[in-house]
């Protein structure tokens, strides 16, 4: 029965729902990163000066990564007990309202120390939301998709971050070139946060139109939900949670160094800029990097249906060991082309393992706690590869130059390579309730 119900649901509707949701939520998440690199230091930490203010701003960005595992446990609990669809609607609303509120937040010049405190609180709420988003979107496609096309359809939630990064860069590029630097610092940076509420409304409409996954309906019909999914997941598959987190750490490291830290590193701001490029040039580089990331995700996800998830991920992690230092050796002060090439190289490394990840992690964990297990592994990687590199990158650059950051990324690549080697191949795994043959397109 589950297979017939799943077959009646066009996969294009499921794919669009997963893609639209992750695009909108990660757009909200990423505009914070771009604003962190461009304006948050003078807006919320003016008393600290340029260098220390930038470190403080990046620290607030990292707050979300601390709360992402909490979000994966919280929303994973409801996703495994109440269903994937309801939980994904909740994460979308929480992210959208938090992002809109950041756009309305007064500066430190207006309300003093309350401004950065409120900023941290809202960033924490963003972290909770995105912590519960990815696993649900991955399960939405993986639990509906035909077994032989799971990589293909699980590609769609993976495209969301790349497209979201492109939209974030494009939005800030438009505001940066259409207003003066002072106007941008005073109020222009708020525009991307405020207009996100429109995207959230669109995403909410799309998600309300889909049905619960056949796998969860089967679990519910058999009364197989567990009381505490996090406890059962850690008792039965703690090793897989840790190894999944380690396997994906490198892609987070490369992604956030490329999409967030390089925005500051490549600029010309005193105390933070190294390459001395203009703000529009930096944002165009980010836009190109995002498109490279999305294109690489498509190719690697499709390849994983043939070659296997683990093999594709191993390739990306091995490439990271070389590409991290090489990217920073390529980038030269005042040379926009070298910056774009370095950025593109970092994003290729991200896209190769990220493409198959939305099929790989759901295949690793059991259905009754799959939302929680996949979410914990993914967001553990977010802390190790997202928060930590952004904190250590500025002092590494000060001490050793950009190559220090590149060597650090290579070390993350080695860690992820070793973790991936300890995990099994899952390409031919059959998930209960998935469709054994092709679903209608």
C-alpha cells in the first residue's frame, strides 16, 4: 500500500517542495553570513574596532552552529513522532520570523548592548530552525524516491544552499551598487532580511500542498514511533552519528570559509581585508562560487546513483586535502580573477560530497529515528566545520597569512576522509515504504 500511495504522488512536487524549502531557509541563514562580513562589526560592535569587531561578528554567526544540533534533536523528535511535513512547516516559520526580526533590529548606537544580545538570540533561533530543516528535507525526497533514483531526487534539497547563496550574494550586490556605503551600513543591509518574509510565505504555501512521506505513514500505522528518538538513535547508532558528522565536516569548513570568511578576507576593509577587492567584485565572486557549487552538486548526486554514495564522498574529501592550501595560494591581492578561481575551487570541493549526502545519511539510519539520527550527524559536522573554522580563520590569517587557513582546511579534509572510510556503501539499500520502480515525473 505504501508503494502505491507513493507512486501516486508526482516526484516533481516532492522535489519542488524540498528544493523551495531549503532554498528559502538557507537564504535566510546565509544573508546573515554576508551581513556579518560586510556590516555587522560597525553596526553591532562599533566600540571594539574593525578587527575585534569582525571577530565578534563572526562569533555571533557561529552561535547558530551551537544551536543546530539542539534543533536537530528538538525537531528530529517531532519529525520522528509527528511526521516530516508538520516539522518542516515549523522550521520554515521559525526561520522566517527570526530573519525578519533581524531586519528590524536597532543598532548598538541606538539601544546599546541590547542590540548584540538580541542579535545573538535571533541567531540562535535561526540555528534551531536550520538544525531541523535539512534532515526533514532530505527525508522528504529520500523516503519518496525510487531506490534506483534516490541520488537524483535527493539532489533537490542539496541545491537549496547553493541557490540560496547565489540569491544572498545577488541581493547584497544589488543593494551595494545602488546606494552609498553609508546608506548601506545604516539601512540598506536590512532589505535582504525584510524581503525574506515574502519567500517564506511562498515556501509555506508549497509545503502545505504536500503529503506525509510513505515511510513515516508506515511507521505510524505500525505504531513503531519511539518515545525518545535521540536516546534510541544514540544507543543503537552512536557510531554512525559520529562518523557521519566527521565525514561531512570538511564540506562545511570549505563552504563557510568560501561563502562567509572570504567575503571579509577578499575585501579592502582596514584590519580585515587582505586581497583589497571592491565589495561588488567580492559579491560577484560569491555569486559565481555559489553557481559552481550548485552545478557540482547536480553532477555528484547523479553520479552517486551509479558509482555509490561513499565513493563520490571519498573523492571529494580526498580532493580537499590538496585544494585547501591550493585555493589560498592561487588568490593574489588585487587580482579578481585569482579570487574567483580560488573560490570556485573551494566550492567544487563542497559540491562533490554534498550532492550525495541527502541520500547517504537517510540510508544509514533506521526509519523510526531517521530524522533525528541524520540531523544529528549533519549538524555535528556543522559545528566542527562551520563554527570552528570561522573563529580560527582570522587569527590564522594574522599569524600565517591565507595559507594558514588553507592548511587548516586540508586537515579537515583528512579527518573527513578517514571517517568516510569507516562507513559502509549504501547505494543499494532499500528503505521501507519507498518506491521500488520509477514514480511518475
